[in-house]
C-alpha cells in the first residue's frame, strides 16, 4: 500500500511519489522569529514531522527544508520596540524555537534558510518577474506582482469560484503592501517594499532603491534555491493557503514557467474554546507554559498529533492528562517487549536500525502502519496501536514466538513509535520516577544484589517490592519499575 496524502490543490488524496524517483523534496513555511512559537504553530510543525518520519520509515529519503522568517513587519516592529538590532533579536527567538523543537522530538530539517541571508536570490527573482512582465516598480520604489498577468492566480484557494476580482483594488494610489492582508483580497502584492521611516536600519540596496523583500517572496526564492524549481511537497498551516501560498505559486511559476510544488499539505488549526489560537486573540500557550503546569513535552506532542491533521483540534489541558496515561501504556508495553526480546533501550530506539528494519509487514502492527499510509491518519493509527498492544498481554511471558519473532514484534512497535515521533521513555517520562523513594531504594538494592550474583537476596527483594504493588522489569542495561495497578 503506497503512502497517500490529501492535496489541497487538486482537493483529492494523492499518492506521494518523488519526482526524481529517489528523494522526497519537502518544503515547510517555518516560524516567524519574533516571539515564542505557540502550540498552534508547534502542532503544524509536529504534523509535518510525523509526515517526514512516516515517509522515511517507508524507505524513501526526505530532503526537508524549513525556512526562518527573520524579517517582516512583525520582526521589525518588535525588535524596534525592544531597541535591539534585528539580527540579535531574531537570533534569540530562533534559539528558543530550536529548543522547543528538540524537546518535542522533531527531527531537524536538512536546511533552515533565513530570509535575510537570501536577499540576492530574492532580488534576482524580482528582476526576472519584471523582465517577463509579471511585476512593475511603482514610483515609491516598491515593486508589485501584477496579479492580472498570471492567469492561474487563485488556483489553490479557488478565488474565482469565490467571485473575487483580481487586479489593483485601490484607486487612490498604490496597492496594499502589508505582509498580511485581509482574506479574499486579490490585489497586487508587494515583492519589494521601499524603505519606510519605521524600518529604521533594516534595509538592503536594490535596483529599485533601498528596501526589503515582501514576506511571500522568501519562500519562493529559498524553496527553489534548495529544492529546485519544481519540488514534491509544500507544507504549512491552512491560514497560509491564501494569500501566502497563492502568492508563492504566482511568483515562482510566473518566474520560471515551471510548475512549483506538486503537492500542497495544509494542517488545520489548533483552536482554544472554539477560536483560532493566535497572538492577536491573546489565547495562546507556549511549550514553556505547558511545562510550567507540570506537563512534559512528550505529552504535548501526543495531544497535538493524536487528532487528524485536516481536523481542527480544540485544545484543552485535560487532553494532556489523557496523553500522559496513553504514554504510560505505551511505555509499559515497550518495557514488556524489550524484556521479552532482550533489546535494550539503546537498540529499541536506534533510528538507523529501525530504518533498516522497515515498516511492519505482518500482524498485529501492519494495520497500524496502514492507517498512517492512508492520509496520515494518526487518530486511527493510535486506536489500532492500542488494540494491537492489548492483544499482546502485559508481561514478557505473554509474548509468544521464538526469539527472532519476539525481536520482530519489538522492532515493529518501535518503528511505529518512531514514525509518530513518540518516545515514551523520553526525559520526564518514567514510572520509576513516580515510584516512592523507599521502593526505588529497594529496587536499586536488588539490582546491585543481582549484579553481584546474590540471587537469593535479589529474589527476596523482588518479592518485597511486588508486595508493595510494584513490578520490576529487567533490561540488559538496567530495570524499570511499574506500578502493578
Ligand atoms: P508563523 O510563525 O506565524 O509564520 O507560523 C508558523 C506556522 O504555524 C505556519 O505554518 C502557520 O500556518 C501555523 N499556524 C499558525 N497558527 C496556527 C494555529 N492556531 N494552529 C495550527 N497552525 C498554526
Ligand atoms: Zn512560506
């Protein structure tokens, strides 16, 4: 069964096949680094991470590029408000974003180009668009894309079906040049923005005078620089479909005459109390705030990715409690399968080994994998996963089969955890930590006794621990404690 994903351009589920037959070229609109990412932004990046992991586990290498928007209206405004040079200001928020991404177990992209480091590329693209008659410089020194010159404009967001007229909409002078403008406005948009007073020292020299690129341009210039004029999959939150992605298509295809992204992968919004989570509504959470409430990044990852990517998810703090108990069940099953197969944690979570092992081809885990292949259906996959795990039983002795079969089961499970990016043993995710101090002391003593081959003492201690309601699961490199309840 091939991996297929809904494509917002054709509005249909399409098989994911790389153009070059070898590597999937995947571009994602990255964060605007002017503040901490909120968990809505993080949900979109996490679902992109699940997609990438699933493609890689299916045996297809991915070249994942995710940009950093480090110059736009918001970054300039905020850095000036704080009296910090733009570069320093955005560097701090970029580092914070990297810490959040790592804590949430996101794989780093192959390249993370920043807009300010690719100004030449952007100027080059504007020059080409002017030459081809798709852009014009206004008296102010700003350059605009002429929407009426690009016939397919609106094909992604189906503007024509929504009866929106394109072309210049303001009669009194220049078109709109804010980075973010109202939905359904089909006006010419800025490729280059002439320097304004409030830009301070943020400007670059160009053939049209001092200024800076418009926001949409960076993604066209950088995706094509890193992935080629035509690449496989372009991702982002659904709010970006119009105008951002529509404009990316127009700039790129008008500039090169070639198709731009072959597949559009949009994630639905994270909501809070029925409203989109956003800075302007003031209803946002950051990872830091979630952690301050005592929840782990892994629980947040679980909660944000356990709903389908095309479905809006209404976030609640209760969903994190549910995620914590789900992770606990996964951790127990992983401990049982490790104990049964003799794999230690290092081997169980060794991604290279898992990539070699490949996706589950047989029961009970192949049905979980098939759910992921079918439009990345994470909720159905998790449902199937828990069903498959419940069939396996709760003790290492319950796992049937010869040693290679037990190892296969353990690795099949580990592959699925990796595809979902879930590590139920990540820092802050341990039952042993939850065991009371005296139980942990007894368990340590038993481990020492076992290592010094005092098996009678070790057994007596195991008995005592078990009477207190805890079970010990030995691994090669240590042990886990599970509460019997
Ligand atoms: P930004 O940092 O604003 O450029 O956004 C980064 C990513 O987060 C983009 O792909 C947005 O579409 C996405 N995004 C913004 N708000 C939400 C939300 N409430 N839920 C999910 N994704 C979002
Ligand atoms: Zn973009």
